């Protein structure tokens, strides 16, 4: 009885007993007697390339910043990268928005920031007991990676 060909990830790499004909343009031989589906190769590249760039950039930036910091570590690295609106978002994540303006304080700046990212950081911080700056940095990196994965198909055209 002949086995049906499937395209799911579990059967993407087939053993020699199930080897497809090399005339099939949708498959590539990667090792003698092992064939992989081209769509799975593209999917692996779509996942791996942004991740590789992200980790490489993070490592290079960490090496540059850590060489100038008094105390090494990822938390001090994240604090060194916290510029511009970072402090506002961390403050919103930790304390939320003010309900009413407080005289003689500059708190109206918090109202100008959208709440989704600070809420996401606050939820993750409630689950994992890390410093807010660490959770915010890791959340930003994860969201950037997800944006790369979502944008990848748009850039192929």
C-alpha cells in the first residue's frame, strides 16, 4: 500500500524509505537520501533570520555598553538604554495614569502615551518577578521580533 504524501512539519524531513523523486520541484535533497520541503525551508528562514539579527545586534550593543558601565549586567544595560520616552512608559507601567492633574507637578505628560505597552509590561511583570526595566526591555525585543515575522511576507512582494 502506498503512503500518502503530507506537507506538515513533522513529515517534512523524510527517511530514505519514503524519499520522493528529485523531479519534484517543491522538495530539495539536503543530505543523501533526505529530502525537505522548500516551504519549510522558507518558514525556517523567516523565523531564524530576524532572530539571528536580533541576537547579534543585542550582543554587539551589550558589548559596547557593558565596556563603559561600572557594574555589568543586563539590568544596568537596560537602564543605560532607557532614553526619551522610556521613563514615561516605565512610570505608567508601575504607577498608572493620574486621575486628575496635581498642581505644581509635571504629570500631564503621562496622559500623552497609549496604554497598551505599559499594560502589557505590567501584566508580564505581575507574572514574572523581575525588575520593570528588564520586563520592558524583553517585551520590546519580543514585540520587535514579532513585528519582523509579521512584516516579512509583506516585504517579499
